[in-house]
C-alpha cells in the first residue's frame, strides 16, 4: 500500500471543529460570531454536509409575557401571580417556551430596549401584556410593528393585537343588586385605578347598579384606590369619617377589602354587624378570613390561559381578526356581606 493510500485525513483542531447542530443553531439565530467561523458554517451548509433534520431543526417556539405596574407590586399580588400561572400552563401544554420579560420605567421609551426589540432579539413570536398604562408608548410601538400581542385587562386593538378581560360591569351590577336585596341602601365603592379598564368598568358597574336599583349616587361614597391594601384601609377611614357613613362597601379588589376590614376593626366596628364589605377577585385567602369575605370570583388562571390561546391563534393565523375574549364571573356569598345576619333579622 502506498504512502498516499496510508495517509489519513488530518483532523481539524478541536477548537476549530463545529458540530452540525452547532452550525445549524448559529445559522438559525444569526448570533455574533467571527468572520472565519461564519464562513466555514455557510461552506458546510452549501456542501450539504449537514443533515436536513439538523439544518432545519424544530426548536420549541417561544412567546413572551410582561407585567409592568410601575411602583405597585406585581408578582406579589395574587392577581398577577395566578394570571401568569395560567399563561405558563397553557404555553407548556402547547410546547411553547415562555420568556418573562423584565418591566420598564413607564414613559422611559428607548427603542433599542423596547419590547419589540427584545422580541426580535430573543426570537419571541408574540407577547402577552398586563398592567400597562394606556399612555405607555410601548403599546403604540407594538401595534405599529405588528408584533402579535394579547393584552389582559386593557382593550388593545390592532391588526395583530387583541385582549381578554372579565365581565367587570355585569359583575359589579350584580354586587349592587345583591346588596340592595339584602336591604342596604347606602352602598359605597372603593375603586381601582380609574384610568385602568377594570377600574373604569367597575365604577361604571357600580353606578349602573345604583341606577338600576333606583338608589342615589353620592360622590362622597366613591373613593379612589389602586387595588392594594393601603388604599383599601385609607378609603374605609375616609368613608367612616362621613357624617352618614355607608352601610355596605364594595372594594374593587380583595386586597383592598382586607385593608377596609382592618380599618373598620381599628375604628371599633364589626363586619358585617356594623358595616358590610364585598371584594373582587376571589383570592384564595378570602375563604379563611374572619369574617370570610364575600367576593366576585374572576377566573385569573383562565384569563392567562385564554390570552395564551388567543396569542397562538394570532401568530398562526395572520389574516384572521384578533380575538376579543370576555370571561364570566361568579359572586361568592360569604359572611362579610351580612346575608345570614339580614336573614335572621327579617325572619
């Protein structure tokens, strides 16, 4: 055998060798590499030395989620935690990766750090957003660039954008009607953020319910809150300081209702004997409170799951109209509204 026949192909140094998988990944992502490495990658691809199943791999598709609430807590708030859990479960079931984007400073829009840029940088196909202010410039940027987007609790509408929320107006009308049926006529409301869609809708539901029951609207009975406990406490203090305090108080979140009940106790009042309280959200802790809290249960994991399902539809059906999803709610009657107390007084 000749020396030529005995000669073995020289092995490329390990530092310069690239697996087909690595080459495929590099080509797919367009990641930053040196010119010589990029040239060898394309050379391998052109020579057909990369199996088709490697050159065109199937990677888990990715969607993103953003919660931005400014100075307010987000993941520590039961609402956002449960919504995010619903998003995650639906994404996992559909074999999507879920990338959780960090928030941003409201009003501090920098295009290279925008959510559009982040989606493209991380190969994210679409975004689920919640907690955004309507004035946030990120919203218009997402709409203009037609990034598939589903908003939760914000009526975002665009060529590739839709939203999901609970039926807040109907839910609060039901609360007012129920309280009036128990015999309460002085019903107050500690609202959420009035500029948010849920806050505005729950105020509208409150006023619509009063009108439906032919009860007067008293502006001093409408106190602004922000869905967090301190404003529930402060709101109840303000209502209790009125010359004619309300008989029942509806709070736009269970966390605020917790603060309102604490303020009533500090003032020496008993709930529901002296004042009734109703919340909104259906948080798990409400069933073990003392007294147990009457509340409107909204399907928070369902909001997340519905947003995720709708987003995948927008991604895969670019020509279809983006979905708008409204989920029903349920009134959970417990001790804090005084239903049992009123029944015994009228029996």
